[in-house]
C-alpha cells in the first residue's frame, strides 16, 4: 500500500512539474514556432515562386536565425517545419496577381 501511495505522489508531482513547464516555457516556444514557420513559409514561397529566386538567395533575406526551420518545396507550395514536423505551416502560390498565401489546416 505504501508503494501505491508513493507512486501516486510521484505522479502528482510529475504532473505539476509538467504543467508548470508548459505554462512558463513550452507554451511560448510553441507559439513562437507557429509564427516563425508561417512567416518563413510565406516569405520563401513568395521568394521562390513569385520573384523566382534560388533557395539560397531566399534564405539570406531573414534577419533572425532560421537554422532550426526546415523548408520543403513542391511545384507551387513551400512547407516550413520545426521539431521534426510537429509544428509546420504551408504556403501556396495563389495566382500571378496575389502571390503566395498560407494554407489553412
């Protein structure tokens, strides 16, 4: 019975620690990753499919470190992802007048 109580206490303490970590650190990091991937996908899509510049040139347009973001390109879309694809955004070329827009999930 003591083992069960100890296990329950450990689970509660672990749950509180995970909740605090989410509230004070991880939640902001996930929000930043969502913004960064959306911005990156839209900017690289416009650079590649509207301005028709090479990928290496497009990546130099960013003023912040984007080394953690992975860009995957298909015919008319660009997908930006971080954390192994857990957070990602996709932009697609809409037309000649409208450029690229984000694709809603």
